[in-house]
C-alpha cells in the first residue's frame, strides 16, 4: 500500500501541474448507470491507500434511484465499503480540464474483496481464464442520440437525415470534432464515427482491448461524449430506446478469444476455421436467453428488441448477418483472418459492463471447453418467417418480459454461478423494482422517465 501512496503522490503533482483540481472515481451500478465520488487532488495519496467511503446501498439502487432492501445481505442501510481508484487508468479529462477520471473497485473496510463489486468480478474472471490459457479482446460499439435542449425533456434530434451521410453531421460537426479530439486525449482509441440510421443518432466504435480495460473504456467514453455535448449545448441519450418513435441504441460487444497468440475465432465467410471458434459461438448461443438478461436487462432493453430493427430479437447466429443477435464478423485477405470476432447485439447502456463481460466470457469459453457445435448459421431474418418455419429451425424469440428474463437467468447455473449469490441477489432486486415501476405505466412514459439516466 505504501508503494501506491508514493505513486499517487507523484501523480497528484503531475495533475496539479496540468491545472487539475479533483479526481472523479467511477463505478457502474446494476442498471449500468455510472456513480462516482470526487476528491481533491491533494487527497489522492490517501485515497489510493485507503479508498473513499461509499454506502453499501448503491448495490441495490434501481434505475429511479430507489433503494431495494431485501436482497441477500442487503437488508439494511448499515455498512460501508471503500472505493479504491485504479491508478493505471487515471486520466485527466480533456473535456473537463479541472478534473481527472479513474475507475474504482469497491473493497471491504479491511481491504478484502467485496462480494457485490462488479469490477473485481471481471478481473477474477479474466484471471481464471488466463490460468486455463485463455485471453480475450473486447471492443464496444456505442450508439446514442444527440438532441437539442427542450423544456419538456423530449428528444429533439440535432440532425434529421440522411442516415449514414456526412451531410447529416454538418449540423453537429463542432461537437463531433471536439468529441474525437477529447477521446484521443483521454486515451480512447476510436475506430470510426458516423451518423446512424435514426434521427440524431451517432455511432462510435472503441478499439479492442483486454476485457477489464474495455469495460473501463466504455464508462470513460460515456463521460467523454456527455462532456463534449454539454460544451455545445446539446443533450445525449444513451438509453436503449429513448422513445418508441426513435431507433434503439445498441452497445454491441465484439469479442475474440485467444490462445497461444492465436485468435481461435479466425476464419472467413464460412465461419470460424477451427472447432474452438465454433464452440465459442455455440456457447454464447446456448446461453443467449440468460446472457440477454445481463447484457440487455432493462425495460428499455426489452422494448428495443424488436424484429427487423437489427437488434437481435430471435436466438440464432449468422455470418455477417446484421439481424442476428450473434453476428460472426469474418476475417479476410485484406483484414487478416485474426480480424474475426463475434458481435453480440443484445447489449446496451443499461447493462453493467463488468457483469456483462464476465457472463459473455464464461459462456463462450464453456462452449469451447465442452466442444459444443453450433447449428448452421442463418443468413436471413427469422422475424420474416412463419412460426412453424422458426420452430423447424429451432429459432426461438428471446425473452420479452423481465419475468421471462429472470426465469432464463435463474435456470442457467453457469451464469448465476459466475455472478455469485450476492451480486445476483442485488441485480434481481433492482430488475424487479424496475419492472414494478413499469407495470402500470405506458411504455413511452417509462422510456421518457429513463431517457437521460445512462
């Protein structure tokens, strides 16, 4: 711990020299919502050694900031945990020059792992895979809607059309330019950015990284986007579905699995070349209903999963099929076979990224180690098929209610085991609270209530 204190003291001096006054330490709750504590730069050495006090109730915050007592071990407001910043990810924020940013891990007051902390779960998941010879690279695609301000909180798209056109971005080009500059300064590798299909919708892709860094990057990217938008008087909705009248925002997860320096998903338009890559796809497909309960867990998530919207409403996989919830992205002579990866479309900003990636990696690697074989890939959209055609192909609709998602999750021991009793109990408590909030409300009213939460 003394080593961390000394290092933090040096970093604090560097930050002061850059005019940074405070460090914001961030974690993600069970709704995917970032929560934080900000401390003066002078406190960084103390914080690096002993952390920042945080209430235990944040593990049972629902999307409306309600506290859901009753989860196992979370029956009262008593208790305290310590939020410890990861100094390796300390980042002066280009878009907020007076502040720096760091992801945090929650530990007990004795410094031992806290069973409700999600980031430490992903760290231990990655470490356990490494012990068996596996590593992974993960990259996120983030979709969001850029809005002009409005008195009633409605989305007023900052541009209208045409989709995917540089002409659309002319109306927000100053914001886009600042966002790209800030992202680079914040250490984020942006693959590309474009006007998306929906009015005011933008997509940016983050470069692939190890899973923990990828989850951290997802949170840092949110802060970067929101700060750039605020400077230009714009609002950004990261919600899975800001309105029934708008396109949904997927936060697609691209994953590749590696062993001995080789990508086991390598392959071309015929799919993964080896049995290990096929097993990874099969493992994800087998667990997809339970995975979706973690990677797309909110009422807005369920409203987004509409057939024909490239959201992945049915459980199947395809090769370069953008309607498939599991899309195999092929390698090629131009890109190299190691470019290959699997894209999970059933993912959005309401998912805790650390829980989501822990579940994804567990499912995929289980498929490899059990030598699973996936069914034949599907090139078309099963949403256009008749029910009997889907039944004959073994294609089922993914759960469409919170109750069905919970049932799928609880029936899957692989996923529940990796989450652990404490994290699972807290996660389900807030999911049930959100479902109860939505039960007597119109879907559009629920979407409006959560439009700016993420």
